[in-house]
């Protein structure tokens, strides 16, 4: 090797023990990566590995500097066995994904070496192809992973956009209010005055202690499920595994200083709560719930406004509503950017499944447009 010639990174396929041992280096790597989100931090990834992903078939590759051993990047995937129309198949997915539905996922790689390291990591993952389809949901569209996989123009056919609304917070609350619809702005003020005037013990609280965390998460789960199931949705706390996962995420986010869990108290009880996470200059809204018995006082709007005001007060530049372009989000005057879902066939079975999915997609879209 000639003087000055650069050594290639050392690549290693990690078993579960070695993957868990990344906890001390992971967040530093994410901070040195071009993008980032709370769902890339170890608080989320570690919680997933210990709960929902406890039995996951991991496909994780690390890249290290050959001279000093510094972590340069990680390709964090797992292989999941699924069934469609009675056919079993294996799918390559991103660690941390699944029923928690995280957004802005990526392959964390040091920004100054992304062009070199990211393709090496992806090639190492795909060299021993043991899956039928690639299904990467919630991928940051401008991130390292998307740039690495979508190298050709034809690759764009594999994309499904995922709208992710967000609020710019520059200009403070007055600027946010100016971008809202008039009736929405008036309703926030009217419901606030009504609750404060008619009910005792109204208080908005940011959870900062482990003791308050457990009680608030329990109440959030109850309220969230009550509202979501009344609309025919499964909800984020639908079973014991999801409850355990979200509790563990909240504990770790609190310990990392990333938790932004607000609750609205009234008449001696919790009537609304909202779970958010902080990463860099963004506060991301993850989930919320309110007591339907208090619907006449607009607790859902109020707790959202509380979280947005809190983000402004702590100097955040953006409030991220994450996936889903629902009408209630548009009422806040949001802008929209897209994450992507990347789905690609691998092998004969994967191509057959892809043909079936494409053939059925017009019927699915027609069903989505049908009134319920």
C-alpha cells in the first residue's frame, strides 16, 4: 500500500450481543450523521431491541476505522417472516420499525465518510441475500440510505411517499397562530377560557420525573385507546407488547433528556396527554390521547397547543407532526414533506408477490376512497 493510500473500513456482521454493545457509541454516530430523528437514537433503537425486537433475526453490519476502531456507520436491518395470501416469505426491514411506525429512519453514517462507507455497508448486507422482498418503511427521503439504494432513475418506481406535516416555529407563537385557520385559532382560545372558568385544578404539566412518568403513560394509554378504538382503529397501545415497548421508550427518552410528555390536569385527574420527543432542533409529536368525557372542553386541541408552545419556549425550530396528512394537522397551518417506503422484490418469490401487490393496489385505493 502506497503512502497516503486510504484504508478501507473494517466491516463486521453483528450478532445480538455485539449489536447491544453499540449503546455507548450509537448516539454519537447519529449526531455525526447528515440527518437524524428521535427514532434513530439509542433510546428508540435500544428499547426496540429489548422489547418488540427481542427475537428479531438481525442483519446488522458495522463499519469501523481500521486505524483507531472508531465507529463510522451501521446498517441496521432485520429479516422478518410474513405471510400474504397464504404464502410465507421473508422481508428485509429496518431495526426499530414495525407497529411503532417510526419516521425519518436512515442508515447512520458519519457525514464526512457517507459517500464511501454507506455503499460498502449496503453491499455487505445484500451480499448474502436471504429475503424475498425489501420493505423499508418510513425512510428519510433525503437521507443516506435512500441515496444509497436509489442510485438509478428506475429505482424511483419502488417508492411510496409518506406525507409528514411539520410546523416552522420561527416567529414564535404569534407566527404559528397567523398560519392557522381562523376558526381553529378561535376554538383554541374559546375552549381554553371555558375550561379555566368552569373547572377547578386546571394545570398543564411537563413530566420530568420517573414517578410521574409511569402514571401519565398509563393514563395516556387508556385515553388513546378509548379514542382510537371508538374510530375503529387498533391504536398504539393495543396489546401488552406495545404497552411495554412504549413505556420503555418513554423511560429511555426521559433518561436521555429527549422526552417531552405533557399532561393536562383538571378536577383532580388527567384529561389529556401528549407524547413528544426532542432531537436536535426539532420536537416530534408521536401520539396523544384525551378523555372523551371532557370533549366539550377541547382537551385535544389544548394539549397540542401546550406542546407546541413548549417547543417554542425551549428554542426548537420545528414541531414535527410525523406521518399522516390528517385534517386536524392541516388546521395548524403545517407544511408537508415526504418520507418514503421502499419496496423491492428479491428473487422469484419476491417478484411473484410484487406482481400480486401491484395487481391489487387499484382495488385497495378504491376501498380507501369508499365512505365508511
